[in-house]
C-alpha cells in the first residue's frame, strides 16, 4: 500500500512539476505584459498541472474516469479564465490608480516642501526689515520726525505684505484641502474686467506700462463668485505688471466661443521659459524666469491660487508664449450653458 501510494505521488509529481516549471518560465517571459495575461497564466497552471498529473498516474491510459476528470477541468477553466481576465483588468486599473495616487502624493509633498522653503525665505525679508526699523525707533536711533514717519510707513507696508502672504497661505490651504466653497451667481464678465482695470491702473502707471481692455458690446454672462474671479484677474494682471518692462503694454480681452466665456491677459514681457510652462501654476514654483509672481504675491502662490479658483468655477486656465510676451487665458462656462449653483 505504501509502495503504491509512493508510486502515485511520484507519477503525479512527474506529470505536474514540468507544467509548473514551464508556467513559471512563461510568467518570467511575460512579466512585462499586461497583468490580465499573467493572471490567466496563473489560473491555467494549476488546472493543466492537475490534468497532467492525472494523465501521468493513469499511465497515459485515457479511461472513462480520466475523460470525466478532463471534462470537469475544462469546465473549471472555462469559468475561471474569463473570471481571471475580468479580475486582472480590475486589478490592473487598481494598480494604475494607486500608482497615480502615489505620484500625486509625491508631487504634492514636493510642492509643499517648495512652498515652505519659499515662504520661509519671503517671510524672513519683511520680518527682518520690521524688526530692524522697530528696534531703531525703540532705541531712538531715528530722531527726525520725517525719518520716524518714513519708518512708520515702511513698517505698515511690510505688515500689509505679510498679511497678504498669510491670506494667500490660507486661501491655498483651502484650495488644496478641497474646502473652498464658492457661491456662484450670474455675473457679467465685462464688469469684473472694468473693476480690475481701474484698480490696477495706478500700479501700471507707476511701472510706465499701458494697461487697457478690449471687450465686446454685448454682455458675457457667467456663473461665478465676484470676489474669486476678481482675484484671479488681479493676480494675472499683477503678474503681467511685475514682468513687463517699462514702456510695455498689457491687454485684458474677453469674448465668447463654443458655449464658453474667455478672457485673456497678454503682456509684452520676456515670456516664459518653455521648461517652466508645465509647472507655472504649481504652488511655490517660480521657474528660471520668475514668472510666478515673485515678490508681488509672496511664495509663488499668485498663479497657483488663480488656477485653483478657476478650477472651482469648472473652468480652465492656460498659458502660452506670444511674440513678444505671454498670454494667460481663462475659459468659463457661459451661464446659459449651465445653471448657477453653489460649490
């Protein structure tokens, strides 16, 4: 009995082991192929190895019993192979999704580190200035009334700058956390452009720039937040002012096309390095040409905030170089194409 059992085991191993070895080699050769292919091979290996073991034990005698076993295994494979294909596809999608999530997490972490580095640098400068001027006033190093007034005004300016940076950080944190909630209402995009134009004319005049708008006579209705869209356009115009040389021109234009409203901010500055274009809207990214707002917004958050606010409006923001200068374009759904709703 023991000898017979040992023989059965030996024949079973003799029939099944080569199949398993060949299956392992096939998996090794197919390791770069689709996951579903590898899953199918994994399902076939035990079924074929089982059949091969039974054939070896029967001494290659195809009896009725062996035929029944072969039929059962064939039915099992007919069920398991399609299931393996479906499961392989699902697993492949899951793996791709997890890989994308890991890449996004790594990119977000890298962006956060860059943001902390930039903010630490940008906070240090105004804080050092405020501290130095405050100590000079406290120690009465500055005595002349005109100097005291000048120091006081400078401290106020630096304090406003720090406050703006803190506001930007708060806004960016809400955008990144998905906690930004905007109440959208019907707006005429032209009115927002007029407000932004008027608010930025003094800064453009000081920089010796020609800031103008070009708009159609008919209304451009969009569903949006007045405050958020005004900030988007203000950030883009401030960015253009900061990087357009004296004597240059900045134009805000708007219109409609394909069921969308669009507005562009174009300047005659040096443009943006091609290597920087894909990352220009990332938090803290300034690039070789320092086109992400630099000192004007602090920490390179101006364009990132603009992109986040546009996305919150179900819109798109893009940038491209012109000859000369750069062009930022915003596209928003027209209010006639969808009902205003609360985000």
